[in-house]
């Protein structure tokens, strides 16, 4: 708050020496100093705040201006302050994980939603979403189940068959090449010829 010096000079002019000397008690006032005091204005005087500058003679010589010593005052009120403008809404981005119900990411992924936080809640409401993107996980097919393959070999006479016969071998086609390799054989039978 600023005190108006024009008002202060006007107050002092009202307390001019000529008037003081010609008024009752002038001799008493002449022996005391003029004291000024600045107080906050009352709400009745200034609803928006302000200052009240009061002057008078220090009759009791205590260096302070008492209420009964005030002979004049000037009130300066503050101007009404405009309310601050509302804050502009800020952009909010949120991330949702998991499989989307609308089928965008069958194998799962992340939904990225963006928009302006119009109500200032700090989170994005459904009606505030203006952009939606999908970051989908790669779709991984389960590995195929290996097939059981069987192969037949001619068996010469030997330990397993006194005469010729067939060797029947079986196993899982673990490398999915469509044939039974030697390292894939897990079972072997011998079908011996009789004669």
C-alpha cells in the first residue's frame, strides 16, 4: 500500500501554524510535535484493502499518536484486483496394457491414449480422449507338435535275425523335416523272416 503524499500535505496544511495558534489550546499544541501514523484501512473504509494516514499533536509526549490525538486523516484504497485467468488444460497421456477387447491386439499390447485434461482432474476421462494408438505384441503361433514317423530298413542275417528280415524304427520328427533321422529314432523292432 502506498500513502498519497498529496493527501498527506493536505492534512498538514489543515494543521497549519496560523490556525493552530488561533485555536483554543494553541499554546499547548505549539509545545508538542506533529505525529503521523499509517494504519490499515477498515473494511468499511476500503473493502478491497487500503491505508489510513492519520496526523495529530503528540499531546502526552509519548512519541505515538493516540486515537484522542488524531486531528485529521486520509484514506487511500487499493484497486479491486481482477481474478487470475484460469489455467489452460494440459495434455495427459495414459497407457493401458493387456489384450484389447476390440481386437486390435489379439496377442496383447499397449493402448496409448492422449487428450486435454479439460476438468483438471489429472487423469484422462473417456470424453477427453482425442488420440488413440496401439502398440501390439507380435503374434506368436504355438510350435507345432512333432509328428511320429516310421521307417523300414532291410535287416541282413545277424544277431537279431538268423535270416533276413525288416527293421522297423519309429520316433518324433523333432526338426520337422518330414523324415526320420538317425538321432530321432527312439524305438526299433525287428521283423525276422522264417524259412
